[in-house]
């Protein structure tokens, strides 16, 4: 019997299946039936030809206004056939060469569907060699043609497989398919008035009214959210049953002593989040929390308080950072904040102090071995490092807490490595300085409890952000370099960030060469606009010692202007830096620009961020830059960013599994659907954690979790 797992070739034949597989990766019936129409055309409502754009692959419905054959070439032996079609407000030319027979099916006034790529010739829009399907207009209600339903589904298509051929394939599969299992339990469907799966496929592919396809679309949109939320509901349920060692607050311990010696008062937000983490760590099942916060909101302080609580309880904490620059920055910041509390067993160390160690891949053998020994023996209560921390030979005496900074930069397997090999499951805190809209967080990090820091610590200075259109107004860029010199003249410092280093063979493309590299810009500035200033460089190809030396020199004030790549994007804290110049800013994302901007204004002086671009004023790239310049609220920017970007880009490459499973659901716009799906999934999983009574749902969950692309399922 035919079902969703039946091979398409068994129904459609090899010749028809091959272009479907090549274009869309379709192999089984379910792949085709989940290729939902992108829109619908209603007979009597023609396509708006005024909205066509050159380069689009379109399927349009229009009436033939005129047809004519033209002779051309030597002796007039070649024929060009043209049919002009119209929607009543605009015209489009359909052009065919050596196919005069085409016009026999395109009589004046006839209605049809045309598919092809829009081009322009002599100032007129046209489709060259388009596919054309006549539409028979009939008043006979018994007409069996799919066109008689009056609503024509239009699919994402290709030149070899136009929309109506896909529709014909769908018809064949719908006619052949038998009963299908439904991932939506009946009680979930009934509560929302949804069709079952078979009925929903009929409604969305063969609608007789607009209400039909709308109902089918709503059902499948909900289903997409429901399956994802069921995965997370199962994970949350499983987490509740996992055991961890409780790490409650210890009176008079390192945490209390550290908080007492802080030279500033924690914000209300920091105290609230710290309280949430205190409660989590005191429980006997693992904490699994995402801490997201505005740039400069003080996430590191909150994480350090949590780490000290765990150390007080006799265990260790590890802080995993994505780059050596950031790991080194965290190490310097943590040891500086702790002071003598970080010098356990050392001369000058406080009674009961712990030891903080750094572990990175390019450390010298002596320092590396010392860090490994202190981690394994338990002498180091806090170990800060990069990917080197997750190597098999790195051992902890008792790992009680894993803190993952900028978690989106780590793969699932990398984040899981430390957790999975620990004898006792540690508590986990993941942090991000990239604010995430709530609906996206629910879809990408649905198994995490979320804490948010919005409030900035007292004393953070305002940052003025200006877009510098270098191509249109070169004088603005000249003035920008003057502002850098003025700030340095007042004893302050500046960053200049570029998108590429330069001199790499992989960067020899015309696209890359249209931007200025770090090497080129450093040389140009040193001999020109910033001549006489102390310039330094920092980039990912430098060795660990070189990077650390450059950062230390900049932090010490020995470098006036640091020309760098995005290695300074997160975690770098030099309060004396007041200017951030981002070259070719249009090459960076909104969140990345917000992160870079957050490197200035961290001291007693206001910050200035200049976004230099060569893009046109009305381009999408300029729109992004204007959005960044319009507000310093990272949460507002995250919302704007989500609206400006495509759905797949919002989810990102690391979320490719969920992205490939979402055809109708928008994580940006469909917050109410996601909320509803999460509540429904929680109810189903609470009643049946293993989904034993819901085999179709269990199969859908298994398929999503075990997809090669399921990296989006956070597993920390």
C-alpha cells in the first residue's frame, strides 16, 4: 500500500522523479506532499504583472492579448513567435524561437499559466521559451480537471519541473496514497479544529475554497512547531529525571567573600539572575540554563558568582570560550576580580582561596602541563579555556559546573564532550551576548530555562553610532580618521575592525579584493591618516603569544589604535578605548556590529562607533546599518535583525536541522503558534514521556533528532 515512505519512482516513474530529486531532493511520497504550494491563483483573478522583477522564476496566470510570428535570419528562414499576455493592467511577452506551433494553443482571449525566468528586451519584460498550460474555463461542475476547482496551487518550481507538472505529480500521489499515521494526536487536533493528516494534504493541495488551503496551512504550520517542541519537552522531562550533586551556597565561602569585596553594587537584574542560578545549583537535577544579556550587562560577574558557589561546595567549574583571545581575556578578568582569592596555595594567597588556570591549544608545554595537573588534582577550582578543554586527555577531579560562553560558536558534540564524560552530570550555564527574540529562543533553545539581563551597570557611557558612506561622501571618512586622532590626543584609544586579514590565497577572489584587508589598511593608515600614532594588529593567524602580547599592550595603553579582525568581537574589555571604526561594515551582521560597538564606552568616556560602507543608500545592506545606528538596545536590534533577514539566516547554519524541517512556520512571526505548540507538547509528553501511545509522533521526533542536520537541538 502506498504511504508517505513509498518511493516516488514507484508512482511517477524514473523520468519524472529524476528532476524532482535533482531540484528538491525528493525521494519518497512524503517529500513531495510536504512541498506545499507557495501561493494560490484563483480563476478570474489574474496575476499582477506590475510586480514582476528581472531574474525571477515565476508562474503567472494571464490572458492572451495578441499572437504573431516574425521571420528573421538569412533568407527569413528562422521564426520568432511572440504572444503578449495581460492581466488588464500590464503586459508580458512570451517569446519562442523555431516553435511556431506554440501559438496554436494561444488564441486571443484564452487563459493560461506561463512559467519561466523574467528577462528584459528592448525595454519590455518577457519570458523566453516559457512553459505554457492552457486553462479550460468551464461552467460544468462535473468537470474532472483539477482546474475546475477554481483554485490553482502554485509551487516553487524549476525550468525542468514547472508548477503545474508538480501539481500533476501531487495529484497522482494523493490518488494513490492510503491511510497515513498522524504526528498530531487526535485530542490535539480536535482541540484546535484541525483536519487529520490525509484531510490536510487534500485541503492544502486540492482546495475548493480559500478556507480549505488556509485550514491545511494552519494545521501543518502548527505540526512543524509541535514536533520541535515535543523534542524539547522530552528533553526537559528527561532532565528532570537526571541526577546531579546539589551545590548549595556555603556561608562564609569564596562566593560570599567575593561579593563583599566587590567595588560596585550588582544591578537588580544581576541579583535576580544570580538568585535563579543559586536555586538551580541547590537542586539534585542538573541546571540547564541560558543566560542572555545586553553587551556589557555583567554576565561574567554572574557566571563567576555561580562558579565560586560550586567551588565552595567542593567541586570545580570550567569556562569554555570560543577563541584564545576571549579565553585569555576571561582569565585576566577573573583573576583580577578575585585577587588573592585566586591564589590558592600560593604566596600571598588568601586562606581558603582557590586557583584559576588557563588552558588553550597553543600554550607552551610547561604551562599546559601545570594547568592539566591542577585540573586533574582539583587544585584549580576554576579552569578557563578554549576547545583544548574538551580533549579526551583533560581530566577534572570533580566537574560541578560547565559555563559555555558565546555558546552558538560551538558544535553540539563539542559542548557535550565535557558533560558526557563526567562521572556525575555537571550543572550547565550557557551564555550569549547576542540577544535572542523569545520565539527564536523557544525554537532553538527550547530545552533551556532562559534568564535575561537587560539592565546595564551604573556608569556605562552612551555610544554614538554613525554610518559613514565612504563612496558617496569621502570627506566623512576623512573626518572619521580625524576623530580617531582627536581621541588619541586626549589619551584615549581606538579599534579599527576589518573583515579579512589579507595575503591568503583563499581571499584572492574579486569579491574579497573589493574590500580592504587588515594588512593593506594598516600600511595605509600608518603612512597616511594615522601617521605618527602607535598602531598594532590583532588577527586569528597570529600565534597565541603574539595575540596575548598585542592585547596586553593595547590594554596597557602602549598601542593607540588596534587594527583587528573580529577576534575583538566579544569579551574584550579595555575601558580606555572610546572609538570603534568598522570598515566595510555591510559585510557584518546586525548582531556582530552590535557586539563590536560594545567594545567602546566601557570606561568613564562616551563611545563613538563609525560604520564605514561603500553601499548605496537604498540597499538592504544600508538598511541593516541604519538599524544598528538607530538604537543601542540589543533586544530591539535582535527583533529588527530577525525581520530583515530570511528565516534560514535567522536560525543560522548551526540550526540547519530545524531550518530544513520548517516549511510554513516562521520563528520570527508565529509566536502564538509556537506558544500553543509548546503547551500542547508539554501535555502530551507529561502523559506519555516515551510517546508509546503516539507512534507517528515518535517517528517524526526520531527523524528530526537523528537527522544529519539536527545540530540545532542544543545538547549541553
